[in-house]
C-alpha cells in the first residue's frame, strides 16, 4: 500500500483541483442558423433555451453560437469529444418536426436531402476533420424541419407553435446523451 503522504504531492501537481475532471468527455453544443431567415434561426433559438437551462445539464457542456459558420466549424469541432449540432434541416418532414441524425445515417441515405442552409455542409467539414485526425468521437445533428427560410425575422407560425415541445425534447435528448 502506498502511503497517502507520497500520493498527495503527486495529485497536487495536476492542473485542476478536481483530478477526475480530465476523465469526463468534453461536449460541444453548437447552434447554427441565421435569425434573419425565419426558421433557419431555430438552432440559435434552441441553443439559447439550453443556455438558460444549463443547470439541468452536465457541466462538461460548452455552448457555441455557430451562426452561419460553414468552414469556420472546422476549428471548433476538433475541440470536443462529442458534438451536438442544432440546425434547420430540410428532410422533407412536417414543419417543426425534429430528427436526430448521425454522420453515418446521413452518408447512408439512398435519397439525397438538403442537410442545411450553410455551406459547406457538415459532412464536408467532418470529412476534413477525419483526414486531419481531429474528428470528435461522436457527432449528432438535431435537425428541425423548417417551413420558411425567406428573409424575415422570427420563426414561422408552424415552427413557433411547436417550440415548447422542441425545447423539452432537445433538453431531454442532451440529458440522456451526457448521462450515458
């Protein structure tokens, strides 16, 4: 058995007082969208809700307003073990419907669908990160089907009506991911 007097000096040299902190996975929640294009801003609306409710979530989560970043996400995604993206995604669903996608699910789709209103799409960015050996271990995209992405401020009536449901669903999903 090692005496405590020998272990304490070693532990005190760690950069953090909480030596086990480094073992937790770093999680990035990135909201994407343009609030000047109606439902395209849904990712940012959901991100704001999560930030307001961060006490209900893991302390290892960082919240990032990705705006309309395309290639700018390259330097962000590589900083996390798990990345959760909130965005408007046209998957031909009902306006306000939310779906969770993995990169593999998107790649394996037989039918191409419009992933996001941002260029380049997240698949291109993720592929580049893999080539650089900087990709997160898990990347999930929470896509909300938009009704209207024309230039105008505010969500469409259809998406706004289901906003409380979307907020609760996304909070619950993120809680389950971070607790596992």
